[in-house]
C-alpha cells in the first residue's frame, strides 16, 4: 500500500482539525448532559453561592477557550484516557443527597433578628453594609422563596461523605413542619 505524500503543514492541519472536532463534540455533549442534570436537581436545596466579581466572570468565560486550545494540542492523550476509562474502570455509585430533616432543626428565628445579627459593618467599605455582606443575594433568594406561614430555623446536620464526617449548619425554611429549603452557612469536619 502506497501512502500519499503530505507535507508537514498538511499533517499539522489534519492533526489540529481532528483535535478540534473531537474536543468540540465532547464539549457539546457535556453541555447537553449538564443542562439535563439541572432539571433533576432538588428544589430549593443549596441556595447560597456568592456573587462573582467581574474578574471571576471574565475568567470563567475565557476558561473554555484555553481548555479548547490545550485539548486540541494533546487530543491523542485524551482519546487514550477515554478508551482506558471505558474499558478498565468501574463507575462509582452516585453520592447520597444532603438533606435537612426536622431532627436537625434548632432555634426558630425571625427575619428581623437574623438580619440584625448578621449585618456586616466594614469600616473600609469593602463589604456591603447588608445582612450577610457579599452573600446578601443568596439571603434575599431564601426570603423570596418563603410563603405566608413559613418560619426560619437554624440547623446543624451531620453528614458523611467518602468516609469523612462533617457537620453542616445554616438556615432552613420550615413549611408545615417540613424543611422546604435550606442554606448551608458553615461546614466543619468532626
């Protein structure tokens, strides 16, 4: 069999094209899987995540382009890892879902007392003068999800993950005696 002669530039072009096609396919497949997973998330569970700064938003928006460039450069290694994973690894069972139950609830507090106790006063002005400071948007989401008759309670819940015992605490919205949503504020290893 006679192989056609190609120049080194054509070889590099084919290598880059194959890598770009593979990485694009993988990225699109992951985005579709992530979109499907978001619909499966439990309602009102992990409500707290701080707002991102402009620099963090820029970094997150440029991150896929850097990963794409690296992926195109080393795509044969990527293919080898994918084949190895399919042939020789056993998938782990999904981790259990963290839940707050009635047994974990502690003190019932009013919104006013929580906002008074958690107001951040920073003399340098780096933190907003609001309840929970930079985390105030998550607090507002928790309050917005409340219905008439709901109460806010503190909670402390044990949690075991990968053989490590943790203790998570925060605020929970209690509706008709059941936990409707919660906000984890602290996590410590036991």
